[in-house]
C-alpha cells in the first residue's frame, strides 16, 4: 500500500469580474456587467512527510499576497479586479504560479466554480 499525504489551504478573497460575452437576453445576462463575489480558494499540495514541506498558513498568505499584488485595486488593495477572468482563469493562474499545488479550486461565493487538477 502506498501513502499520499497532501496539505490544503483555504481562504476567501473579495473581487469583481464580468463575463463580456454573456448573452444579455438570457436569465444570467447581468453577468456581462462587473459584479462582486467572495471568491473561495482551495489549494492542495503533496508533502513528503508529516513535518510539512509547505506550511498551509504560509501557502494561503502567499497566494493572497500574489492575488492582491497582481489584481488589487485601491490604495489598500483589499479588493481584486479580475476583469473578465473566470474561475477557471484564476485557478489556472494560481496553479501556474504555485507549481507545488496539484489542485486549485476557485468558486464564486462557495456556490459554483472550477477546479484545476495537475497530474
């Protein structure tokens, strides 16, 4: 039997985005306009031992800092402007910039979203 141990980091980050190609005639046509969400992030990384190769609190802090530095708006940078990025785009950006993670999930308000799984 083989054992695989992973750590995970979960956090939320406020942000706005829009879907520029949304069909305005459909029920969810309002998505064409900028709207706010609390984006829920869940990331997982494999570790080799129980003394944590990666501290999950540190991973969450580094991911938050990355997002606020890249997309933060205003003087305090406490809100991210993701422009036309989807949950898939945000998850892919995090997965690319944090290659120790084999899974990154981004959801809108914890209700629906996307998951990137790297093998």
